[in-house]
C-alpha cells in the first residue's frame, strides 16, 4: 500500500457550492482550486403486484465522486450539475438514471435507476439495484455505490423494495416493505447524489412507484 499527497499551495479563502448554473468565474485573487463533483442519484424502480405474488423493485445507485486539484486556476470553467433520477411512475418500470456532473475535464456519472420489480410467489430476487456510472478526469475517481436489490420473501407474506445507495455526502433512501395485501411506494432520497428506494407489493393487484434520487453538486475550494 502506498500513499501520496496533493501539493495544495496557498490559503483556503472561500468555498462555493454549485447546485445550478453553467459557468464558474474564478474570483479575483484566487490562484488554485480543489474541485469536488458528485453525480445525481438514480431513482428507484416500480413494482407491479398480483394476487399470490410479491414484487420488489431495485433501489437507485449513487452518483459517482471525482476530486481534482487545479494548481493554476483559469478565469472561468464550464460546468453542469447532474439531475436527480426520477422514481418509476408505475409498476414494472425502471427508475430514471441520475445525470452526470461535470466541471472542466471532470465527469462524475449519475447513478443508474433501480430495476423494475418482477413477480414471484416464493423467495426470490425480483429486481437488481441500479449501478454506478463511469467517472473520469479527477485525481481521485470513485464509482457510485449500487442500489439494493428488490426481494420477495413470500408471495403472500412480505416483500422488500431495494434501498437507495448512499453517496459520499450521506445515506440513500431506505427500502420499502409491503406485508400481505399491501403496496409500499419507494421513498425519495435526501442526501446529495444518493439513490431513491424501490417500491414493493405483496399479494395485491396494484402497483408501487419508486422514489426519486437527489441531484448532484460541485464544490469548489478556492485558494489564494
């Protein structure tokens, strides 16, 4: 195992949190930047129910993480904030993918949406969670965590919708739980770049929607 240090010079003067917009202008007097980018979290999948069957959808993946030190800051940089992945609007529907967050050459991919819940009368994984997307351009690049799988414990007892994946900045949405004769919609996430939860249905001819993920962010540490 080896270790290395980023040679950051100067004094930390200010920090900017970018959640909207397209152009960053380097303040006067700022010489170098440390940039962190998080992609948008994926949405949870939707579950489609039927009598004597359970259906558990997958949770959304987290947005990927990238960090880069820019020793000599330019006057401005283009950027984009990854949008939140939409939760599935109905049964048997995949959750929406989160959007990529970019800053100059950095690209932190958004988390994949959770898979739609299939039907099963017994113990079975009925949907896989979304997977993290590619990340490039940083000194440190980390693919986002995958969402939890949807699992049927019994077609007439209980079903679990997959949890949303946690991001670098906080936990994802919890998984849903549907006991006999019930449907539970997936929960939306609240932490930056985290995934939404998958829906679940047990022994009921109804659908359960997925929860939305959360948008990404760019954080710029400014050194004078």
